[in-house]
């Protein structure tokens, strides 16, 4: 089989868009005669980032030997952390071709979490991706965003999909006098959850966990925090919600958005990258006032919402990835 090496700073059991994307590509890769192998923090000493335990900081000593031992036909660097950086330096030194992807608005993330000026981080990520044969990012809006921040070279929009086989609810929907609003994702500062949790006109349910959960639970006792859910339990949450709220302004896509749509739940969001590229008047409402977006989304027909999600498939995500291997 043709071997693809994915270099990532994420552990395989983490719940985030990077891990979800590559896990869902594996079956399609195998079908086409490719195998995906990972170089990740399991191979190195690593520890939790200060104030954000979901982020792993690795010490990638010996990464060159690790790369050589894999004998990959293609190499893709998925993250800009220590492992991605060490791999980038080694591959450039050896004049080995590779491509990269831009999954997270890294400068905005570091500004939100640690107060690091975005100009510093944009200088770093421009340099990091400079020698990539192709930079894959999530949407056309993100392509334009990166170009406006000084990226050059070949930048390609790279779609995402829904694993519909794993999202089957086993309970029917019931009516509620008070609208049920759902959020799924990391519970962390950069997700802008205060904008949702401060609203008191709805039954708000938060699926997920993260470093900001304790503060939010104390600040907003009317909000129900459920922790991580998957499979049927997660599908039931999507299915029973009247609206899915996506308050983040720093994501580049939002796989949870299209998961909600696949179960007929309309989405309320800000008009920012991610929602701009996914939502249409048939399946969601974007507004600079999140409450206005939620109230408007309540009237959208669920069958049309569900139908609109069919354009998002992991097969197309894999096809784009395969076409742009170096």
C-alpha cells in the first residue's frame, strides 16, 4: 500500500477537528490502496500545556530517525506545534517534499488563551507553511483569510464530512414550550461560550469538556453541562435540540455544525469563517446578535435542514486530500 505519514501534535484519543478528520479518512484511504500512519506525542515525552490540558507539548528528540523508520511515500504536517515544527525543520534540511494543513486559527487561539499578540503568531505560521508544497485549509473563506494575512503559495480549500453511520438517534423528538439550544465542542475560552450561556430564555445544554467548564458552571447555573458524548447519546442530543448554537469566532470550520444539520437541527451562529461557508438560508441563521440568530433559526423546517447536509461527505474530503499529496 502507499503509505501516508501524518505528523501531528494531537493524541489519537483527543476530541477535536484534526483528530476527527484523519480518523474519518482512514477507511477511504484503505479503499484506494493507501495506509495512514501517525507520528504523534505517543512517540515522545510530552506534557499538558499550562492552563489548557487538551493541548500536548512534546519534546520530539530523534524525530529524524522516527520519520526515516516509517518509509512514507507522502508526508503531511497537520499541526504547527513542537512535533510539526521539528518535522518541518528536518524535512527542509533533507530537501524532502511535504504538504501542510491549517486547521485552527492559531494566532487568534493564542491571543484568547495566553494574550500573545496575533502579529507574532502570524509571522510564525507564515514562516511555518512557507515551504509546504500545498497548504490545505477548510474553506474558501479561510483561503482568503490566510492570503489577507500574508500567506502565499498554493492554498487549497479542503472540505469536511459527517459520519452518518455513527449518528443514529434512538429516541423521538418531543415538543417543549421553552426552546432547547445545544452546543457541542470544547468548553474553553476561545469558543466564546459566555455569549451563549448568558442567554436565559432557553434550555441550554453543553456537550463537551475543557478548561473553562468549572468557571462557566459556577457563573451560569441555569445551563446544563453534560460532558463528552458520542454515538447514539450524541445523536440524541442533536436530534432533540431545537437549535444548535455555534458561538465561536475563532474556528475555521466546525464539524459539529454539519453534524447538527445532518439530524435536521438548524444552526445559529455569527457571520464568521466556518458558518459563512456552511450555512444557507435553508439551514441556519447568522447574525451579530446570537439571540436574534437563535430565534430566527427556530422556524426553519427540519427536513430541509437535513437535506442540505448531504453535500458534506468524508469521501470528498479524502478525494481532495489525495489529489494534493506531495
